[in-house]
């Protein structure tokens, strides 16, 4: 999490978000224990090629929470 969310913000000089009362929040719901296998049939991308298709991956995004939208992916 540090490498993929905090460090890029530091590199680009962006502030680190802080959860505060009455302030909008943005969350990604992630389960590091889930395994899944991406495939070209399941992808929503227009591109139908990926080096990850057919390979079992560990960790999966379950949804996102933004000030104006909640998305459940699971």
C-alpha cells in the first residue's frame, strides 16, 4: 500500500489524504487474500490482450467509495 499509494503522492508533491469528520473520503475496498484469474472474456477493457490473462493472481478490489458514487465490483 505504501509503495502504490503513498509514495507516488510524495513523488508528485501531492498531499497525503487524511480522514476527517465532514470531509469527503475516497476508499478502495481490497481483499489481499482472494485469488482470481483474469481472462479476455471477463475483461471490460476494449483491449483483449494482457500478460496476466490465465494467471492466478492474489488480491482483488471489491469496490470503491467516492463522494458521489459507490461501486461494488465483487
